[in-house]
C-alpha cells in the first residue's frame, strides 16, 4: 500500500506540536495554581442584643489585611463599634492601624506604625499616634507558638470634642502572642502601652484577649475581651472601657 509522504508529514506535525507544548502548558498551569496570594485578609462581624429591663444592641466589625513581599511586611486593619441603649447611642468608636515592617535579619525588624482613633464618647474627635522603632520575633521554629515584641518613640496628637488640641512625645511598646493549642483553636493576646515621656502619670493602655474556633478553611467563631484605659481622659469621660464580643470571622 502506498502512502503519500507529504500527507504523512502534514498529519504528524499537529501531533508533534501538541506533544511538545504539553509539558510547557502543564508547567504554566501548575505555576499559575501555585502563585501565592498577594494579601491574606480577614473580616469580622459581631452583633449582641439585650432585652428585658433594658434594651441594648451592639454591633462590631473589623477588616484586616497582611501582605508579605521579601523582607517587607505590611499590616492594615480597621475596626468599628456601635452601641445603643433604649434608642440612644452609647458607643461610636472607629479605629484604623497600619504598620510596615522591614526584616533586618531572621529575628529583628524595623517598623513604622500609624494609629488613628475617633471616639466621641471617650472625648476624642481624632487621635493620632505615629511610631518608629525596632522589634523582635520569638518562637520562630515553633509550629504552634508565635510572639513578637516591638518598641520605639512615638508622637501623639489629640483633637478633643471641646475643640481643644494637645500633643506629646511618647514611648510605645506592643506585644502580640498567638498559641494554636489545637488543630482548629487559637488563643491570642495583644497589648499596647503608650507612655508619655513628659508626664509619668499620662499613658494609654489597650489589650485584646481572644479565642477563635475554626469551622472550616474560611470561617471561624471568635470570642474576645478588649480593655481600653486612658490614665488622663478628657473631662467627662471614663478612664476604662471594657468590651466583650462574640463574632464570626471570614478569611479571604
């Protein structure tokens, strides 16, 4: 039987091209699938109500995002809380934080941080705190423990609800601890202390203690206690606020 050689070559060319392109196409697809996400983000929403002798409702929301690129690490987060009792507002708090870290070596990093707060019930129309400093990571070789400590000089500006303005030089210390004591459970503690260098009795202290239980890869339940203490609050404001909440976390 006679077969045209030109026809045979023409029929083999597409097959050869497909075989040659196959490994490259598979490699390209695998690379696209393994490409890391630019941001690790999390959203939180909590609602609590009370009825009976008093009617009250509290809403809490937060969004955060982290991005790692080489030696640089960026954290952005914002949170808000609104409460009303018997139809009247009792809490209106909005806070935003940003921190940029640069690794000097495996354990030590330099950072720049900015914190902004609006809390009219605490007497602040706006409060800004800017910090530069150094930090250190601990337990880097431990799979279930994470601890970091950073500190540095800070500038603080307060715009008060009575239309007055104050500023001061401070020292800021922050510690963050996380313990994944079970496959789906994590305990976290964060404490931030901002101390005036001009007045030893003037400082801000905030802490949040939380426990989260993961339901699946994206969802988790979280219960937390947050304490905000101002040693010299504006006139008419309480020194200490304590907030408890249970909320739903969604990672994306």
